[in-house]
């Protein structure tokens, strides 16, 4: 079945344009709610959101759809995506929904759905929901006396704060550690500073003034210059940058040097391997992770398993192979013993645990390996199938020949935006820049056409 709604991370699009309209949100609520109604008990769904203006439109529409099929709705307001996954399990809910477009600008929004186990839905479940959406939903409506109810959950910040704090090693504190945390004017703007403060840190919160339009704008993990500048300005020991829904984290050391997801995973993997906590003798990452990371792990007798891009694929491989650490270079870090999806705060606490236990500076521990030169260019497209263009195919073939086993080339469509991502890495920085430039140029010329 061809997917009309679900992509690599739920449903996403421009607000008030299909599929991100109130009408579709209502229909998705009905279809998803009906799929998870099993048995005679009162069924429950948790709904969270980030700080986008369109959340005010989508939240009540989604609630109406769920209530109309007989589901009780628990509304928690702006909270991180991993908090919704946690609460879905904690509250014994049948479904969890997060309204967010993650790192995208304010004018986009999305629906991320979690099953009762707190994991993102499988392809089969998404296909079943799509099948319902393709037909009439009239027969899904509950009888008047079976309609659901909606209510707000009190102290949701306290619940999630305590959950996150419990993942920090017992007996450790953050006293004396000055931390800049950039919340991207997003979902964690209240809870992230609170967690760090309660653990004893001197917290410098930035990106904590959402207005519905400024999520991810000039801040957060997609624009780390702000975090780095603030870290230097305040003389902080380390800086953190979350994205709009706080399921990813990037960092910088006290000198403002960026620390990406690969370096964070390398640090956690090394520490966990030393203390006997790492399971599976390795880490699960994606095809985007740097070759330097792979060689670093191999040097420690650990392996790197690669999956397709998308944290859901990382999680699937982690569960299949019983790994407890995985993630993406972009900052999605999944710690399987604590969370079912990427959690920026929990990952950050593992980094802090190394700083506290070793007494070392961030600059001493956050660069575990020397990355291979890597270049990524995003080429915006406006339809068509440019990767099927003969000139593009020829450019890709020529690029692979020029690398000739000294590096690797990866070209893939984005699963969340109208982009073709062109990435190359290898030992020769000038060569990979030339290869990426030539392929990106060919795609730009072919955009919207197929020869």
C-alpha cells in the first residue's frame, strides 16, 4: 500500500495545508483511536505538543477525533517527545501522540504516534491506520453514552523531571557545574532547566521564551552558534542544545567547540564499556555516522551497526540485538535501559556523569575520536524524481569512481522534507567537497524533471 500520510517519523507537513489540517488531525484521531480500542475498558490516549502556533489548531481537532470514537484524552501541553513516550507507558495509555515537527521551522507541524509500550508505531500499524483513513470513518463513531472525555494532567513537569533524574547515577550531583542549556524555544523550555537545577547545576537557560513562531529559529540543535556563543559569554563548563521537541541533543565544550551525536555516543559507549554496562558489545547508529566513529569503536573491540536514517530504525535494531545504546549523528541518542525513543536530557546526563566522575573538563572528554572529513549538502527539490535523471546518475557514478574506495558516498531523499541529501566522507577533504558539489549541482539542474 502506498503511504499517503506516514513518513519516516510520523505525519508531517506545513500547518493548515494537507495533511497538517484540523480536518486530517480529526480523521487521524478517529482512525488511530479506533485501531487501539481493544476490550471493554476505558481507553486512554496522552497528547503532548511543542510550542508552535499551529498546536492550538491541531490539538483540539485531534482530541475531538479521539473522543468521538470513545477514547479518554489526557492533555499535557508543551512537553518533550520522550516525555509523551514515558507517560504513555506510565499512565497505562493505549496510545500517545506528540504534536511536533521536531527541528523544522514553526510553520511545519507533525504527529508522532506511540503505542502502549511507548515505542513508535511499526510499519504494519501505520499501514492499518492508513487503510482506515482511506475509507469512510462513519462506522467508527461511538454511541452518545460511549464518548470519551478530555482532561488536563496536573504536575506533568514534576513527573517527567523525577523520571529523568532517576537515570542519573545514584550519589552523583552537578554541584559546581555551570551549564548553558538552549531549549530552542521549544517543548523543553520549562522542564530542561528544572531538571538540571534540581540536580545542583548552575543553569544558564536560553531559548526559553516561545511565542509560537520562534521555535528552532536562530537557536537549538539546528543552529548551534547561539549555544556556543552563550557558553563562551557565561564562562560555562559545557553547553547543550536541544531541538524543538527535545528528542535530540548536541553540545559544546567550554571553548565553544561543537560536540555532535557521534562524539556523544562514543563517550557514553567508552564509559559504559569500562564499567561493564554496555550491552551487545557495540552501538547502533545510521549510515550517516562518521567513519572515524566506527574506527574508534573497532579499536576498543566494539562494533558499529548501521541502519537507515531515522531513530525508529535504530530502535528496531537495538531491540532485535539487545543493544542499550544507539543514535544518530544529528543528536538522537537512545538509551534503551531508560527510554523508548531519543531523549536529549537523559543523554546529556550521561555526559555529565563522565565529567563528574572523572573531574575532567568537557574539552578533555568530549572529543573521543578524530572524524573523517565529511560534507553534507541538502538540495531542495520541488517534485519530480531527480535521482532517476541520467545526468544525476552519471554524476553519482563518477563521484563513486573518484572516491575509489578511499571514502563513501550517500545520496538519499529526506523522509521529512522536500530535500535530497548528498553526503560524502573520506581522507581527502578537497576531493569530497568536489564530489558533493558536482552531484548537488546535477540534482539542482534536474529538479522536477526526469530525462
